[in-house]
């Protein structure tokens, strides 16, 4: 009991030394990382992906940050799991978040974050949480430090299941991003993104463009599709089929005006 308590204290000190956590990850010994997203929220989000049996499959989590979804895939029996990230791993997140809040309060658009003092691709300060969680869990999840939009896809290879969660609306060229996604997907890709509803125009494939920081004061947000646009783009990117995991909220479809925003999750298959 004394040894366990000592281990818990050491692990908690390490967790407390990481200045910013996005994911709440149960590291064992009663220690849970203090993420922006709660454990219950993350469990609901993972279950909502409606993934098939992961046992024996390979899983790639693009933009996985602290790694909750990758670690959970590993826990559920995936044979090989990797997190590919670069942008958030390169970011001094506490500094960037304070800068974003300051700009939002002042009503000005931030500078692109990779052009600020908070960008450190040489030291990867945003990767500290993933590294600590991987060590504490004794995990074999592979870190891949790369920009998905420019890395060598042949070297990356194909993965049975690819998670592309909370990334698409940050892409300047979303169709190019989805084509690259298809190129590394062996069976199934899951895309979760900011999305829009424009009542009475859901039959049209529409993208809302944010030339500045119009979406939540965040300069890194570029595009939000409606359902028809996302499904159409997935098929145009080369996927054989695509379908949403839930319909747009009925309340938004009936609401006046628009565009109205929500989060959309879709699955796309290669055959």
C-alpha cells in the first residue's frame, strides 16, 4: 500500500508538470490527467464512432494530440496503433491559448499560430502529455511526428482504420486532405468535423469559408461543410461509400436563418 501510494504521488507530480492537457486519460493508480475534455465526454465520443471490432486491426489516429483515442483503441485490442501529429505537438499550448483568449477579448484576429513565438517544432512541447501517458500506460502506441499534408504517404502506408477527428475544418484544402486520407485507409475512415446546417438547402453541397477568425475567434479554422458536402467530398476523394453516424439535429433543420453549426461524424469505406 505504501509503495502504491508512493507511485501514485510520483505519477501525479509528473502529470501536474505538464502545463496543458487536452484529453483526460486514466493512467492507473488513481491518476487521471486533467484534460479539457472529461473522461465521460471522451468515452461517449469514442463509443459514438461506432467502430468495428478492433482486435487484430491497425489504427492510425491523425492529429491525436494527447492520444486518448489511440490508447483506447490499443486497450480494445488493436494490433498496431499510431498517433500522427505535428501541429499541436509543436505548440506551446498554454501560451497559444492565452494569446487566443486575449485576441478574442480584444476583438482582433490572431496571427497564424505557427508564425508566433508559441511554435516550437524543434522541441515539441505539446507532445509532453502523449509521451507521459504512453510511458505510464506501458503503451506500444507509435508516435509519428509529421505534417499529414506533406508527409510521404507511401512511407506511412495503409491502416485498417483511420481516425480523422477534429482536423478537417482546420485544413486550408479539405478535398486534398480527404484524398490523402483515402490513400492511407485500408478499410474504414472516420471523420469528425465542425459542420453547418442551412435550412431548406441541405440537398445542396455547401461549405462555409472562414477567411479570418470568424469561427470562435480561431485563425486556424477554415471550412465547415454541410452533410451533403462532406459525403460528396469523401466520395470525390476516392472512398467507395460514405454515410453519417447521425442526422443533422432536427432543431437546427427547423430553425430560421443559418448557417447553424454542429459537429458531424461520418464513416467512409474503401470498398
